[in-house]
């Protein structure tokens, strides 16, 4: 019998890619998603990619009795990957209570139910946002760099969630956990059957680039060219979403094979390479041969000047490494955008 893994938020962007990788590695996946930021047909597309249909429950992780019944229905779930969360930074400033409720109650429910249902461990989606702007000596950023006060309610939920997991484990709960701090996930599956589907006007850079290249948006605004960086634009560590998904499989293996050195482990998931906004736009144009209309505008409030990962711990301890080049990743993002056009979605 295959080992059962619960993936909350499994029809979302990173979740859907992770479900495919888990299936490719012999796991049986149960997706729980309330479809607040994704659609049920992602389940069909996952099946097209992997050849296996995951179980799917339309359910809100904040619904404690619904989650309890789900764990009972799918007896024997061994681990959880908890992606389900609201993730729009700007919206979280407008609707803080919605963010605190959704992102915190959902995690509390899962942690509460895990021991009762014999679930060994949890992999949690955290973010490099917990580091804020690291000082120059702390770049590239390692897991031991100091955390900084969050810039938004969204960022704060990630910090609070990390603390909730640590406190729960410290209290003697039998579970273990791996907290993955993602840098900037971009791109789509090479099949172009799953990818990121932003709601309305994209806030993130790569969907805005691909929509501008497609002619859906007139022009990309580059937020600032007066930062203290070589070309003046901000620097980030852009990581391929399939590479990121694969790290979750390694984390699950590690929990199930009891290879953890500590009951709460933290890993940065990035490439180790910082790229500026202008470099990313230029690379996209070179790879696709399509021009991206852009203009420089003022800085975006709350933006961090530069952050990129030191992924040595993930490379050495997990044995995981980001493999895809930026060129391959941007090509996959463009193929996904073209597929959305073909389907008349965007
Ligand atoms: P996404 O919005 O595409 O996926 C999240 C999924 O969770 C969606 O399908 C949504 O419908 C679902 N969901 C939300 N609240 C739920 C609830 N209460 N119950 C059940 N389902 C619920 O987002 P994503 O980009 O795939 O992000 C996944 C996780 O990774 C999130 O926790 C996010 O904060 C974190 N993260 C994302 C990024 C990024 O750049 N995408 C960076 C760092 C961390
Ligand atoms: C943001 C969040 C981060 C969250 C992540 C995923 C902030 C400060 N950080 O990361 O917490 O985990 O999204 O949702 O909001 N840019 C442009 N023009 C655009 C869009 C972006 O120039 O139209 C620039 C930004 O200024 C930034 C870079 O592109 O320098 C990347 O931006 P984005 O994709 O939004 O990600 P982050 O801001 O790094």
C-alpha cells in the first residue's frame, strides 16, 4: 500500500506541482483545498501530468470538525504538507483579520488533529520574508540570520506560524516538522498543464512580465532603479517551482524515514543566485524573443532591496539542489502563458 500524504492547498500554484512530484515518487496524495484561490479542474490537470488522480476534498482547513472527518475518512495519513494560506501581501494590509484567521486557525487545527490521527510530521510553507532586509554581512542569507519584524500581516502570519509549530513540538507533541523558507518561486511545469493562475492584475513580477509580453498588460512598471544594487533595481532569488516542489518530497522522505536531526528543522529553498529585476526582464526577452514594454517608476512600499539565499544547508543536509536554469524557468513561464491564451483563460 502507498504511503498517504495530505496536501492542503494542493490545487494552488506550488501545491499542484508538489502533488505531481509526490505521485511520481510513489506517494498517495489527498488534496484538501477550499478553492478560494484555485479551481477544481487543477485536479484533472494533475492527473494528465502524472497519470494518477489524487483524492480531492473541497474543504476549509479552518473547519475543525470537517478536517477531523477527513482524517478519519483517509485513514493512515502519515504526513502533511501545509500550503493552504492566503498569500497576497497588499490584501493582508487591508484585511488583517482575514489573514490572521485563515493562516493561523488552519495551522492550529492541523497541529491539533495530527496526534489523534497518528500523523508523524508536517512540512510547512514559510517564506524568506521572515528575514526582512538582511544586513550586508548576512547576504546570502543563511537559516541562522536574525529574523526581522514583519512588514505586513501576511509576513507576520508566517513568523507566528513558525513559532506555533516550535511551541507545539516543545510542548511534547509527538510530531516533527520541517519548515521550508521559500525565496521567489517562478515558472510552471514543463508540460504547461499546471502553473500559476493569478487573480486579476498580477502583483508578482513574472506573471506581470508574461502578461505584458502577451499584450494583456500595456507595460510593466519596474519599481525603482535607485536601490543600492549594481543596476539600481531590486535583487531576488528566483527559484523554479518544480525544483521547489521536489524539495517537499525530500522533506517528506526525511520525516518518514526519521532522518531529522531535530524535531523542528528550517531550510532555505533558493538557488543561491541573486538576480535584479532588470536582469530578469532582459533574460526573458532573450529566451523568448518577445519584447517586454517597461518603464521605471517609483519604489513599491515595503519592498526589500536585496535578498538571496545561501542554500548550503538544504544542499548538504537534505541533499536537494535547485537544478533548472533561469532561462529554462522563464521559458516554462512563457509556455504556460501561451497555454492560457490557447485555452482562452488569459
Ligand atoms: P496559492 O494561493 O496558489 O495556493 C494556496 C492554496 O490554498 C489555494 O489553492 C487556496 O485555494 C488554498 N487555501 C487557502 N486557504 C485555505 C483554507 N483555509 N483551506 C483550504 N484551502 C485553502 O499559493 P502558492 O503560491 O501555491 O503558495 C503556497 C504556500 O506557499 C502559501 O502558504 C504561501 O504563503 C507560501 N509561499 C508562497 C510564495 C510564493 O511566492 N508563491 C512564497 C513564499 C511562501
Ligand atoms: C512578495 C512578498 C513576499 C511573498 C511573495 C510571494 C513583499 C515585500 N514580499 O515577494 O512576502 O512571499 O511576494 O507572494 O511584498 N516588481 C516590479 N514590478 C512588478 C512586480 C514586481 O518591479 O510589477 C519587482 C518588485 O519590486 C521586487 C521583484 O519585482 O523587487 C519581485 O517582486 P514580487 O514578485 O512581488 O515578489 P517579492 O516582492 O519578492
